[in-house]
C-alpha cells in the first residue's frame, strides 16, 4: 500500500476525469489521497471532492502565492473549517521567494496563522517553502518556542540544513517526482540523509510527473515512481519504502483512518 500525501484534485487539469484518476490510484494500491488547499475561499470544492471519494481527504489553507489575496484570514476561521471529518490538515502555507507572487510579509503572517491553528487543534500543517530556507528555519524556531506543533516540509527542494532543523523539531520531509529528475542531485542528497521514519512521498499532482511520465500531467497513481526512486536511493526494497512511508503518513495525518480500520 502507498499513499499520496499531497496533490491538487480540484485543479482544472483533471476536468471531468476525476473518477478515472481516483480509480487508477486505487488500482495502483494508492489507498489514501490528501488533496491540498491553496485558497481558503475555495475549500468548498475540496470538501465536495473528499465527500465524493472514500479514499480522499483534504486540507484547509492558503498557499503563499495567494498570501496577499487572503491576508488576514483569522485562526478561528481555519479551525472552524477543519472541523469537517475529512479535513485532516492545515496548509499548504509557508514561504515562496522564487516566484514572488505575494509579499514576504503577507506570506509570513499567513504562515504563522496556520501554525497557530495547527498548534491549537493538534492537526498537522503542510508547509510550502522554496528559496526561503533561512526565513523558514527562523520562523520554525520562533514558533516552536511558543509551543510545539506538527508539520511537514512538502515537495522538498531546500538545503540539508533546513531539513535537519525540521527533523530536529520533530517534523517530516516529503519528496516528489523531483527525485527522478536528472538535475536534482541536491534533492536526492537530502533524501539520502533524512531518517526514514521522517520521510513521506507525494505527487504534488498535477505538477512534477516523475520518471517515465515526465512531461505529462501528474496524478496520484504515479506516486509509485517516487517511491521506487526513494527505495533505490536508500538501498532498500520498494516494499520497505512503501511500508515505512505509509506508516509515517498515518502517524502524521492521524485523523485519516487506516484502510484496515475502516474495513473492520
């Protein structure tokens, strides 16, 4: 069994193909999918998708690209939206200095608001960080001083120092099909260093299709290729990577029921 801990099933790339996309994931033994919020104002669409498919769950949050657009959304609103039984995380929130789609100040405010919601509820936070290692690490340090919270650095492309800091804080690091890209040795180097009990796999679909699917629209079933790449990198079997990353997923997203429990 595998899981896709991060994708975007509400994006228009899938059109009217969602039934087939979810069916292919189930056929590939991808038993749980978390579709991740990029705008709080669009969370109704995510909720509807999660209610439609038993294997799909969703998060509540504002992507740093939309930080200016949704600046000032209060903690209380995030928490209220997270009360739905299939809302299992906050985010993705964080810092992105690569595209500069919103101001660093609004990004930081939104990041801290999502951290506060995670701390208050105990739900985990999905963190997006790109070209912002120093500021992300500083905010993690400062916010941990206020009280512990659970989080994952998703689609990790940062440096080893930030990844190690996250693990030292008890956080997780998640990898995508970027592991299979020819020019991504730096990402593979980080993935080789992180303890296996702190690693998850994801697609970030519809983006970043791995390996043999490069250049195509990504989808949750392709997470198997990322897991294969991680297994080869770590020198362990595909079955071991599947088991460990899935165990990590259910420990982190602890509001998501395990398929065995659901069947029982």
